[in-house]
C-alpha cells in the first residue's frame, strides 16, 4: 500500500519504518528539516532499540522515503497517518495546534479520496474535528479513522511489530478492511484487530493509559504504607502479581510515572471529564498520588541529610523517564534534581543515552559525567532514578570506594538491600524496610 506518515517522532518513525518493512511504500514527513536530512542519511534522531536496522533497510530497498513536503507524501498515498505531537496545555487539554496545522496541510494537498488515520493520541471526538479541518481545504472525500497507538518507548519496534491488539475506530466496513489488511502481517499469531466506533477507540487509548497509571500509583501508595508499617512492597508485589486476575505488569513501586504519555493522557482525560461533568475520581487520585511520589525520593534524602543540603553532593544514575529511551519528557529525575538543587545540593549525573536531551533541560545546573562511577565520585550519596540494565550488577566494592560515604537511595528497588547492607551501605529503597 502507499502510505504517508505525518510527524516523524517516536510514533511516526517507528510506524513508518515498520510499515515499510512489510513491503509498503511509505513517505514520512516532518517539519524539522534537520531531522529529515539526518534520516535520509540513515541517522536516527532518537534512541529506540532496533529502529536503525529497519530504517536502513527501508532506505536501501527504497520503500521508505523522508521529506519535509506534506503534498509530496499525501499525493502519493492512499492512507495518511497523523502522528504529530499533542503536548499538554496548562489546563490539561492536549494542544492540538500541530494536529490542526498538519490536517490543514493534508487538506490543501489532497488529490483524491483518502483515508486519514489519527495515530496521535487525541481528544474524544477528534475524528470529526480532523475531518472538518481537512474538508475546509479540500473538495475530496476523506474518511478519518481512529487508530490509537499503544507502543512503549524502549520496546517500540517490537511492540509495533507484535501488538497485543490493534484498535480500528471507523463506521465504514471498507475502511476497517483496508486497515486490517495493512496490519495483518503484525497479527499473524492471532492477536485481535478490534473494529469499533471512533469514539470508543479514542476513549480506549486514554482508558488504557489512565488504568496503567493508576496501577503504578496504587503500588506507590502501598509502598508508602510499607515504609510506615515495616513491610516490603516487593514482597507485596510478588503476592499480588501471582493472582491471574491482577497480573504482573505495571505493579512496580518507584519514583512515579513520567514520559510523554501517562502524565499528559491522564490530564487530558481529567479535562474531558470536567468538561462533560463526569467526575473521574480514580483517575484524579492516580495523578495526585503520582505528583506526591515524584517528590518522595528527594524527601527521603532530606529526611536523612536535613533540610539544608549546601556543601553536599549527590550522584544521580539515570535521567530518562525509563530505561532504553532518551526521552526526558516529564522524567521524575527532573523533579528529584530540582528539589535537591533547591535545598542547596550539587548534582553529578549520568545516563547512558539521555544526556544530550537532559542537557537541553537542565543546562548547567548539574554536572554531567562521562560514566556512572565518575558521577558517584566523592558524593555524599548515590541516587538511582532510572533502572538501566547496566546499573543492575554494580561492583559494590568499587562503588563504596568511589562515594564519599556508602549511602544509596534506590528509587527503583533495583538492588538487594541485604547485599548492600552486608557491604556496609546505608540503603533506602521505595517501600522497603
Ligand atoms: N511516544 C510514545 O510513546 C507514544 C505512544 C503512543 C502514542 N503516542 C502519541 O503519538 C503522538 C506523537 O508522539 P511522539 O512521541 O511520536 O511525538 P514527537 O514529539 O516525538 O514527534 C512529533 C513529530 O511531529 C512533527 N511535526 C509537528 N508538526 C508537524 C507537521 N505539521 N507536519 C509534519 N510533522 C510535524 C514534529 O517535528 C515531531 O518530529 C502523540 O499524540 C502521543 O501522545 C506517543
């Protein structure tokens, strides 16, 4: 099939590369000329495991094209995916200005009837809004489908190639069948392609993210209770997750959820609830618990070292909002670092891939180090924020010798408290005694 993808970020680039890899002819568009030039040379502007192989293969086979021209991409395509960003506005609603601009550009470029797919996470009713934006500039028929994306950064390629399900929100059978055919190579093992109305598809995306965010916030509350009463949230998690009604995923206590999706989608759902007069108390509580949790680890540091941290230096391992990504959007590390800086501390930080993006946000307020041990050097304590694999089996003797004092705050319960204490460390985890 001939496909255009508008917006070549985490979602658009992965979608475009995966569709090209199954034999489709794909034009990926972005307004950022530097990004497009880099992609034409086979350079990947984001860190996402496995993506470079797909992009290089797509380029070599001439099935994947990059352009800054929406008309070029649209006129060549029968299906157009909208994958531009929808960041949050101060009131929680998604900012739809990128989507509107992109839709109007698509409208102006139309040269026949097209299927336009909302892949961006968009407010309920957006299938109609996007259709009206396009139709204001085009006399050709357009069918706007809601096809929310569920990939996770860090495993985005695998998630896209092996989705648990594909959701297609359209009233038209012909459009559903076309979309199902496009996705058929990714669901050969029988995972469902779910056909539903567009509004239900739009709600499904927000409901999934709000539900997963709620699981995390619930566990973070259990962790805080464990800290008070002397339990271990890791044991509680094991006890809960072996119940098949509950399952294993998204039950890890930690420093709170971040990233480009959960915080913004939870806020967008709450804004929709407010507008519709529907109280979404569970979702609101999940968000409130998360705001609290993002500050919790810094609070533990302040409890141990006192409110004035001037003259103290802390090493921070991990800056990205989760491992295997360079995405710093809403990363809990930013809250933790800013709370410690506000108390007068100095920060030495290291992340295996997110440092260029972190530098853009934190500028010169922290010292960026070349390696994990360099970041720990001479520090009053080490704070683990992101559970990168390379931190799992750390050389404890070397760490002890590197720090000024053997004190660690483990924001992801990555390490075994007994092993660390046996080596003489003062260990503080989340929800653990
Ligand atoms: N990142 C994720 O894990 C994830 C997962 C599921 C859904 N989503 C949703 O997908 C959408 C995209 O997210 P993302 O993380 O890929 O965003 P992103 O910010 O990484 O990428 C968006 C891209 O769109 C480009 N763009 C903006 N306006 C444009 C225009 N008029 N024409 C062409 N390109 C334009 C930007 O330059 C940018 O490269 C969002 O709605 C997000 O909520 C994201």
